[in-house]
C-alpha cells in the first residue's frame, strides 16, 4: 500500500483517461496507491475540487492559499477554519513562503503564512508547508506562531539537513517528491537518508515534478512508486518497507481528521 501525500488532482490532464476522473482513480488504485491527499492552492477552486473528489473515499483534501500569488483572495477571519470543517478535509495548506518566485516586499506573504498557522491551530488540523529560498523566515515564523501545536509536513522538501532538523525539532514531517530522483539532487538524497523513519512521507505533487524516468512529462499519483523506490535504495531497505512506514506516517499525521479505517 502506498499513499501520495500531496497531489493536485483537479489540475491533472485527464485526456489519457478518456477525460474520466473515475478512470484516473481506478488506474491509481490499481497501481497500489490506495490513498491520495488532494491539496488546495486557492479558495476559488476549493468548491469544485471538493465536488470532483467527493465520490471517492480514497481521496482526502486540504484547504489553503499558495504563497506565490499575491492577487489571490485572502480569507475572511474564521473562513479557513470553517472550510476545513468539511468531513473530507484533513489539513490547512498548502501555505508557507516562496522567495524564489516572488519579489519585492513580501510582508503580505508572511502575513498569509501566519494566518494559516493560526487557522490550523484553531481547527486542530495539520499544516502543509511550502518553502523555497526562505529557510530562515519559514522556521522563524513557524516557531513564533507555535506551529508545533498544529503539526504538519514540509512538503516537496528541497532544502538542506540543517533546515530539515529544525522542522523535525518543531514536530513536523518531511515529504520527498520526484525531485529526489533527479541527478542534480545529491544533497537532497543525503537528507532523505537522514530523516527518521517515523517522520518520512512521500508525494508526487502531480501534475508537477514527475520523477525519473518520467521527468519532463505530466506527473501522476501512481508515480509515487518511483519516489518510494529511490528512497528505499538510498536507505538500503525494501520498497515495501518505505511503503509501510510512509503510509503509517501519513495516517498518524492526519489521523484526527481521517475517517475510521
């Protein structure tokens, strides 16, 4: 059993599946991926995303606003908590800081991140944190806003061991995407070797960042198997062991919001 702990199912090209979302889900489950977390990046798309996945118990959702787009509508006070009360919702995010794509005065981005952390603490659901080129500020804001109380995951982690250790110290999980399979990712693979087994997650971030040997093509949730294979090799364990621990970690992290299994 494998879990794709972070994907954007509402943004996939369904043409290879005869434009039938049910066929995509069937193909994914048939490949051994038995659960997916469909992650929201803006409030405008959240209702349609919920409607798309609601017939499929294999899919959970989150609600949040990606840090990159300044023009996205900010939630009213209490709105994130209310949206997160949907029974299929298990997390707040994705949220965080991205100084790689955004320029200028990024106080607005930091304020958005703080708002999401406060919402996660208020509703008792974990955070999904996106961070890029913002190591110090990400960790500082997480500490200042007591993100530890909510818990969560550093998704699609691409930073160094120093940052990973600080996030682990705050009680967060570390999730690896297809980037770990890239030839250029030697430093990231070293982080993947060091993360404690009880804090390790895997994901696709589909339709983005397809792993080798699919790099450059649209990503799919079933390709999380390639991430599992890579990390298994790095840690000198079986793929089955990585599947077992990463799935267990997923359900441990999101257990308060997931239906009984």
